[in-house]
């Protein structure tokens, strides 16, 4: 697994998403497995995307990106973490389907193996 970052714009503000082991752990703690969470957020596998699952995953990825960026910022320039309602508004702005597709693509890209099968 490798850290994967995706940048996007919503409401005129730039955001970054990061999927890494920290995010993976948070999703596993909440949903049991990444696959179980993914099934809830994959438009192709369910009739209706689970909004709570989508917001949870996106919030973890956004806040991980903020946390990483804050490590190199001066204390007065640190960005606050986003809450669930703020993340829900971001999803509404970019669209539910687009959000789910971006999250699923982010996870696929981050979990691609760079090693060849032996």
C-alpha cells in the first residue's frame, strides 16, 4: 500500500484527500473491513449510497490530509479539522455520485501493488 493523495475544488476552495494506513484503520474500526465500507459507497453494488459511510470515509481522508499539512505549518497557520456536517456540504457541492466515484478510485489507486506476483 502506498499513500495516495487526490486534490479537488469545492465551493472555490481546494481540498486534498489522502488514503493511507491511518485512514484504513479508521474505516476498519467503523465498518469492519474496507470491502464492507466500499460496498456501502459503491453505486454499482447498491441501489442507494450510504450517506453516513460516504461522509465518514471522506471526512477521514480530508482530515488526514489536513493533519499531514499541519505538521509543517506554523501553529498560527494550522487548519482545523472538518466535522461531518462540513463534509456533507462538500459532498453536496461536488455531487453524491462523483464523491463516491472519487473515493473508490482513490482507494483502488492506493492499494495497487507495485510488486509483481512471484
